């Protein structure tokens, strides 16, 4: 082997070692993040299903902090952002309708702001995942922010999730609550979503329409 070739082989081997080291480092960080967030993600999953541990402020805070810590290690994890968004949006919604200007109302708006930031990050990382778009639209709907981002989130959720049984109720809730402002095109998309939904999902969507006093053709 010539000296020049030996140098080339050594350089290639060094490059491989660097890439291997980086892979192990990033893989290790991801494993640590997964371990740290394992219980927090279980809690969020259970709460999504209406089960799991009884809500307490202490459990909520610990779950939020664990998810935030995991995101510091793996900031590109879209699911962690979704879970954080769920935590904040659900707690805000659970507060009902506090008096305008009260401390509770201010805290509720802060929670919704946190949810919006989290869902916005999730949609950036997973731009075709309909759940993040739907929940971003819902958080802004709950906050009363009917801006361009709200309509874009609603439209993206409809585009990618109109046939998803888990997305349909959120879209319907928003559309029926804003029926007079969504416009004819979005009304038609919502009607089509209801008409093509599976039987059990369709029953739920029709109940939402009835509750909002929206008469569908």
C-alpha cells in the first residue's frame, strides 16, 4: 500500500469513527429523553382516554416538567410538543369560563398561550399530522383568536384529517361553534366530513351539531 493510500484509508477510518461517535451520542440522548418522559407520556395518554391517575396540581406540574426536560434533550420530538399542548389546553378548558379580568382568567389565557406555542412547534415538525393542526385550531378557538393562523390550522386539519375519527369531533366542535363565520366552503367541507364519517362517529358529530343548534342538510 502506498503512503498516499495509507493516508486516505486513515482519513476514512477517522471519519467513520466520528460519525459512529455522533450516532452513539445522539442515540444516547434520545434514550435518556425517552426514559425521562416515559411516565409523563403514560399519564398524558391515560388522561386523553379519560382514565389514569386522578388529576392533582402536583401530578400536572410534575408531568409538565418531565416533558419539558425531555424536550431540552430532544427538541425535535413532535410528540412531546403535542403532549405538552394537551396538558395546557385541557387544564385551560377544565377551568370553564372564569370572570373576565380575574386572576383565573389570566391564568387560563396563559395556559392557552402555552398550548398554542406547543402545537405550533408540533405542526412545524410534523406538517401533515392532522391532530396537531386540529388542536392548534381548538386552542386558538378557545382563546378567541380567529386570525390567519387559526383558519390555516383548521384548513390543514380538515385537509389531512377529515376522515380521521379522532380529528373529526374537534373540527366539528370548532366549525359548529363558528358556523356563521366559517364561510360556505368550510361549511360544505364540514357537512361532507359528517356525511362520510363512520356510523358511530357520525352519530357523535350530529350530536355536536344539535348541541350547537346547527341544522345540517
